[in-house]
C-alpha cells in the first residue's frame, strides 16, 4: 500500500522569530517543530492547505530568510518532535519535554514542544529567568504578562511565589498554559485570557517579556499594577530600543540592566505611588 504524500514547508528565520509566532500561524501550520540551523532557526510545518499557509506567512510580515516546500511520505510526526526537542538549561532551571527524565537537582519545568508559544530558548526568556533569580519572589504575588506557554509563571511558582497570575490575550496560549499546569502540578496558577486592561489589583512582582511597541503603549497601565516597593522585570527589548525603554518607566527606579547578545532586560522598583 502506497504511503500518503504530504507537503512539508520549511521556513528559515532569524533566531527569536520562533518565540513570537501568533495564533493564526499555529492554526494553519498543521504541526510544527523547530531546529537551530547555521544562520538562525528552521521552522518545519505540515499544513493541511499549503497554499493558504504560505500565503499567510508571506503576508504576515514575518522576517523570512527562505521558505521552501517539498513533497514527502507521511511520517510519525510525534516521534520527530520527540527526537528534535532538546532540554533547555538556564542556570539551575531545566526546561524539558514530558518524556525526558527530570534532573536530580535544580528546578524543572515541563513543556509540550508542539504547543510552542515559548520553550525557553529565546535570549529574552533566558534574561527573564536570570533576572528572576535576583528578585525576591518567595512569598510574593506575581503577574506574568504575555505568559505564552507559562515558563515564567511556572518558574515564579517554583521560586516560592504566594500567588501567580498568568495573563495572555491568545486563547491558544491559554490552552498551552492549562496543559502546562497539569504537567507541572501547578493548579494554583490563575490563567486569564484577556487584555492587560482586564486585570484588577496590584502585584509585588510583574513579569513582562513583551516588545518595545507594546511597552510604549501600555507602560502606564503596567506601572499602575505594581504595588508600592514592587518590582517590574522587563525583557524582549532589542538593542536598538534599549536606550528608549527606561524613559517609558521614568516613575520607577531602575535597579539593573542586563544584556544577552542583542537582547536587553531591566529590573525596576516602584519606590512611590
């Protein structure tokens, strides 16, 4: 019996693009895995409607270096994902898929790679994790804005946060968070699928791994959600915007500025209302 042929789409992009793919991409891609290549990252997909998917990618503004299509025999894609996903190590935190053995020491977060929405590989996520190690999170209330797959929210819980709210406007990210809560025994994490404006209350620590454009629009709202003496941990800032970020939070005290390759992160504290 002849095997069914399927269309494979390979998208070559700069590293970091894989961390900001939107909901429409995942709805059309038909399964995805991501690998580093010599010049950045290769995103491999098997869309049910290749023409529609490729048209979407070209019209989306995604910075694609190369897009190719090819025909191949249908494979066990779950097995391929398992083969290609490798654990991510950030300090004493290990991010790994549920089928890998947990390390004997350190913190561990389980992420289902097929859900994507951030697997900890991006420099901005690594910056956030490293900065979180230097903020007093134990016993604190934490808000994770743009939670994606929940790496930062789960890390806050492992660091001893008294409560964690994970906020993302994307319903697919909410689904990823729910699965992540089950895998990580994190039922206490409150998941909110809504815009920033929907959040009420104030928090001891706010985590925001976003982008400069979003901070430019929402900085005042984010500051209002921080308690007096509370901390704001920010990342997702490319080098060309690094100098412009602190003025957006001019009412806060800048405690630290970190850099990892072309990405920048900041820790602020709210010293007065």
